[in-house]
C-alpha cells in the first residue's frame, strides 16, 4: 500500500512540479525578452517618452536604415540556423505538438528571444505574444527532453510553456490557459488542465514580481448606452472578420511575390525592413508593438482620419514584416488593428447619432477582441483576454457578439486561422481531431515487430506450404541469398496452387509465386501514412525497411499493430488503481 501511495504521489506531484518550473522559467523568459526590446529601442533610437515619439525624433534615413539593417543582419540567422523562428511562431508550436510529439530544438529558445527582440527594437510592427509562446513552449520541450520524459509529458509541457508565456505577457492566466487549449489544438485531457493552469498562474506571478503595478493598457470604464448597441457591435464583428481576411492576404501575398521575383529567403527580412522604413516616414505610430496607439484609441484621443490612417498603415506594415520572413507575433497587430477599426466604427456611429451617448473608446476595446477572434479563430481566448484586462462583466456580451460574428465571417469565407493557413501553405494539415493527430505523431519504428517470417527466393512450394500451415500469420518476407528484400508472399498468393495442385511443378519456387511490387515504409514513417497505405492497397502488413537502404528489412508493421497503437493512445482509459483509502473500491480488471 505504501509503495503504491508513493508511486501515485510521483505520478501526480511530479508533473505539477514540472508545470511550476516551466511557468517560472517561461515568466522569467518573458521578462528578459521585454527587457531586451526596451534596451534595444534605447540604443537604436533617439530619446523619447515612448517608442512612437522616438521614431518621430529620428531622421528619415535612420527610419529606413535601422529596420533594413536589422533585417539584413538577422535574415541569414533565421534562414540557416532556425527556420522555425520565421513568422508568428505559433504555427511551428502547433506543428511540433501534432507531428513531432512536442519536440522542439533547444536552440529555438535563445534564437527566438534575440532575433525577435532585435526586429521589434528596430521597429518591426509585430507582437511579442507569438515569440513568447514559442519561447515558453521551447523551454517546456527542452526540460522534458533533458529529463528524458515521454511523448505525452512533452506535449503537456509545451502547452504549459505556451500558457505561461501568454499569461505573463498580458497578466491574464485564464486567457493563457485557454490559448494553450484553443489555439494550439492541444488534445486536452481534463487531468492535464491543472498543470496548464499552474504554469499560467506561475508565469503571471513571476512577471508581476518584476512589473509590480505596471498596466499594459489604460482601459476605459465600460457600459452600454442602449441595448441596441449590440447591433453596432455585431456590425463591428462582421467588419473585423473582413479586415482579418485582408490582413491574412497582406501577410501571405508578399512571400509569393518575393519567390516570383527570385529574392532569397535570407534577404527577405532586409527587403521587408526597407518597406517598413518607408511606412515609418508617413505613419511612425504604426511601427513597433503599438501599445501607445492602442492606449490613445482606448482613451478616445484619435480622430476619424487618424484611426483610418493607423488601420491601413498597420495592415501594410505587418504584411511587409511577417510576409518578408521576420520573426514576430500576430496577436498585438490584431489588437492594434481592432482598436483602430473599433474607433472608426464608434466615431462613425457617434457622428450619425450624436445624442445617443455612444463612446468610441468602447468600440475600440471590443474591436480588439473581434480582430483577435478573426485572425486566430479563438473566440474564447479573445473574450477572456479582454475580460481579464477590464474585469468588467458588462463587456462580455458585446465581446461575444462581435467575436462570434468575426469568427463566422472568416470561417465562411476562408475557413482557417492565420496559423492554420501558414501550416497549410507548408503542406501541413493540422486536423482538429485527437485521433488523426495522435496517429500522425507516432512513428512506425516505435510499434513495428522484429519477429520476422522469412522465405528464400529459391524455396520450393512444398516448403512454402509447410510454412503456411505452421504459421499463425501466413505472411512472409522473401529474401535473396544476401538477405535483401525481393518480395512478399501471403496465403492469398498461394490460393490457386492449393486449389489446383496440378499447377505445381518442381521449379515452382517462392520467386515465381511472390509479389514483387512491394509497398514498404521506413521506421520514421508516421502511423497516419501507414494507415492510408493499408487502406489504399488492401494489405495486411508492411515491411519496414532501412531509411538508407530500401532493400534491408528491419521489421514489419501489421495492421493489428496499428490498431493496438491506436487503442493504447486513444481508446484505452488511463485509470490509476484505486487505493481504497476512503472506502473499498472495485479494482480495475486487467486487459
């Protein structure tokens, strides 16, 4: 009983302590990351009370030189050392979770931190949120790899790191938790939720220890002047959905253009920096993370023309930045564009109905959530993010109306979030379903059998018949004299010889009867691919060959092996044996 109790404590307490460590390290990583950005802005730009003012004090040539020069410096690092750092960062975490069991290279933590800090310091109009998700996830993945933990523990650690990163950035543990589940497509088990919450709360507390009393946004007191305002918020959500599609188009059209004109990947960020610098000449407020401009919108200090200028400039500059291959998130640009769009709608409605008591700043706040919902297709995360910034229950209903409207428009007209779209363009289809992602993350080499049934090419039919009779699984690999694969032989191939023995001649050997057109896999093939091969070719087993030499057999994968692997990871209940401390409980029957 004592040993079982200790084992149970290890199974519960170990993951919780790991989640606590991941949350603390991810929170510390966010603090260091933001510190690097602030230091870089102080070094690269003239003095000012905020980044927008620093840009305004800089000369026109400096506004072009710094972003372009930083892109030229960092472009080769991204291209040759860590291509997964390119872009928002979140799609790469999704891919690692679904296809590689949460395995992320150790170098990603440091390279993402310094590369993205450099880009944002130089004025790139991207967010900190995507990179901190990648930083936190990389920390979680690296810890589990160092501790040599299994696939499930690694995937959970990646989700914990992502939640802690978002939570620390916005001081919003609930939003961080939902982000890990809703955006990263993490196939959550209820028992895992406590680990993610612990990481998110720990990351938030670490960040607050360094930013005590710091406020990200100056949030206005929210109220609804009239219930009919919900119609305006619904309209705002519809427009936010359309603008989300425009933003995606701006981001994904530039890479196609750069490839068409032959610009190498390592030079893309430099060209993007040059284009960003040109935008800075006309609208410096659109560069950087942009929280100063968001606060201006939330304070109601933007005019109709200025809001429109910010909206257009931010879309263009973000498209140039992320589209050219710079590292940076899409979350903050979505908040910025949503605030500008909400201000436009609010100011327009106020000019049409001046006696209605409408407050444009309220529309800026709701627009932020609507744009996040449209770009990420994560309405719950969007609602909770804004709620945790305001802690006002009155904001929830208009937020839900706008976020669902935005989500619906993107779903109907495009169907995918900005993260899913990037993966689809890479040829990676992340299916929102536990079963497919589990099979896709499993490798044939982990589940193949090395107990092989072998026949030689020159084996006479009498030997074949004897082997068939004695075998519980009459499927044989046919090898030549040098143990190289020549074909496969099954009971189905011998059927006509058993039905008509007169067809057998002294020279009827395995070479004559076997199937020479062989379907094979190697040990690194994922189980989803094997599943499709079984279905397409109507076969019962697959020879597993060496990845360097397709004629060397190292094992075989039966269709039943695939079913057993599926059962192990998806269908089988993971229950601990009851200890019976409170009352006698029935023991679980062994399989």
